[in-house]
């Protein structure tokens, strides 16, 4: 599956990065299946330690793609 800027049933954050979808905060105006991994929009996230933080979606997906550690602080 490849990342593109076009939102489809197969090309969305929930499908491409389910680990990020799990971190998606419920305060966001959308759900992970409604955004692309390349979106420059900011979103609210919550880590496994319940820290809430705001980062751009594309920054989070780049870290996940590169298997980099996602820092919540």
C-alpha cells in the first residue's frame, strides 16, 4: 500500500498506521479513517502513559513509518 494525498478506504491513517489510530484522541473533529497520513493538520494524541499532546499528522506518520520513537512530551 502506498501513501498518497488522496483519501480512500485503503489510504487513510487507520489502515496505514493502526498504531497511530490507537493514539488518536477523541477530542479531534475527525476519526483516523477520515484523514490521510500525509495531512499537515495538527491533531491531538494520547500516548500509552495517558500524556496528551498535539502534533501534525504527517510528523507522526513519518515517525511511525521510520519506526522512530514517538515522544509525547
